[in-house]
C-alpha cells in the first residue's frame, strides 16, 4: 500500500501532450521552491523541443516567488503561454507586474489559438 505522497512521483506535474504547434504541460497543487523541480524539468524539456509551450495552471492552488521566477525564465527561452490561472495566481501576476510580461489566457484552447 502506498501513501498519498507516493502516489505521484512527478509531484506538481501532470501529463504533457502535443497540441497545435506546441506542447501542453499541466501543473497542479501548490508550487513552491520545495515542489518546483519536476515542473522546471518538464518546462525546460518542452522548451528545448517545441516552439510553443502552454502551461495549464487551472489546477494550481498556490504559486510563490520561485514559481514566478521559473515562469519568467521560461518566457525568455520559448513562446510560453499560461492557461487558466486561478484567483491566487492572477493576484500574484498582478501584484508583481508579471501580467504585463507573461502571456496569460483564460483556457488552454485560448492559449493555443493566440
């Protein structure tokens, strides 16, 4: 029997899949400096292989400054589009001014069609 912490070895990263001219990476849960590693690996890998990367954050419940730093770094490596940010992430982006730098979209479909 596995514990809840053992259920998903990838932590905050869900399935990635091809879409349109790029790759979608799904993230979920709380993303901070302790849980960021797998997401950073998934985004870096996708950025190295695809001209467009969409990060689906619709199931992310919390993101801190280390998460924001990762998004800003990835923004400089690839065409990064952020899909479906919830209220907490929208506040984070607005308070820091990241909403004027990052490409934010209401849904994955909107991000792919932008």
